[in-house]
């Protein structure tokens, strides 16, 4: 059986790892906070139109970096409490507070993972459907400087190098039902779908492939192959890779930490008696 000294060392090591994991949570939050190409005021209006229950995706996207930084900071504080508990077993309150907080976090994580597992498909279908409806309802002009959702969609396509919601393969695509197409434009897809076009040279002559902005009767060529839902989803997955790798490790560490803390607490109680 592990001695109290062994349990103290184990708990200390666990909380050093906890500390590093806290930093690992803060880093993606800081990166998201400074990544203005992905989350900025030109694009956020689109996500504010995508609702998820009583919340909208825009507010969630804006608050996600702050939430990650706050969560990482909380993990750092917990690791410090646990480390003091491991080093100063006689101060039992550190051990008990640490064990209770980690247990609450563990239960919360299990609930969130269960909800995500059972509702992930529904979330994806809902968000993709909401984005498609918004594009088909609000896209009215192929411009960048208007204060409307048309400009936001163009900025999104430029930033994420995507086109429409579903991949554009031919002249029949998501833009067919938009007010923009009802106005009889010359092109089948907007300039923002074309590689070579940027916010600083937004003219029809800048597309890498001139056929990208083809006439409505001609299939466009050379446009971004990825739909914007998949592009945004891939961007999120890129930042969530840490959670897929670190999540199971953190889960195991939390269980060992709780057991070690309670073990030391009980052993200290017996020694005091």
C-alpha cells in the first residue's frame, strides 16, 4: 500500500502536471484572442445570426477565448492549492478544498462530454442549417464595405478561404436562392470565393482563375473547394485538438488527484488521533 509520503509525492507531481495543463488551456485562449483574422467585428455579425438555444454563436465565439483563459487560470489556482496540500499535509483544509473542487470539475466535465456525445450531430445540423438560411436570406450584394451581412459573408469567405456553405461544384449552388442572384448579377458566385482576391484588391480582375467568376450559365472554376461550414468547423477542431489529446489525460489525473487527496486527509486524521 502507498505510504503517506508516497501519496504526497504523487499528489505533488500530479499538480505540477495540472499546472502545465492550466497553461496549456490558457495558450489557445490567448491565441484565439489575438487571431483577428478568424474572430473579428467584420465576421461576427454572421455568427450572431446563428442561434443555439437562447444563445447565439457570435457571442459564444467572442467569449470563448476569455472562457479558456479563465478556465486555465482556475486550473492553475487549483494546482497551487493541491501542491500546498501535498507539501503541508497537516493543513488538512488544503486537501479537502482541493479534492472537492477537482471533484466538481470532474463531474462537470462528464456532464458536458455526455451532452456533446449525444447532441453533437444535432448541433452540427442546426448550425449548418442556420448558416445556410442566413446566407440565402441576407446575401444581397457582392461588396466588402457595406455595413450589412453581405459584407460579413464576403469577409468570412476571404478569411477562411471558403465558398458558400456547401462546396460549390457547378453553377447550381447555395447562392442560387439569395437576393443577390434574384437581382441578376453577371457572375454565379461572388469574388470572395476566388483565390487571388483579397480585401485590398477586391476587383473582378484579381481572381487567380478568370473563370472563377463565370457567367451564370457557365460552371465556375478555381474557386475555394471547401464550404464555409466545414472551414469554420476545421478551424475550431484545430484549436480543440489539445482537448482530444489532453482530455483523457486530465480525466485520469483528476481521479488520481482526488484519491490521493482523500487518502492523505484520512491518514492525517488517524495520525492526529
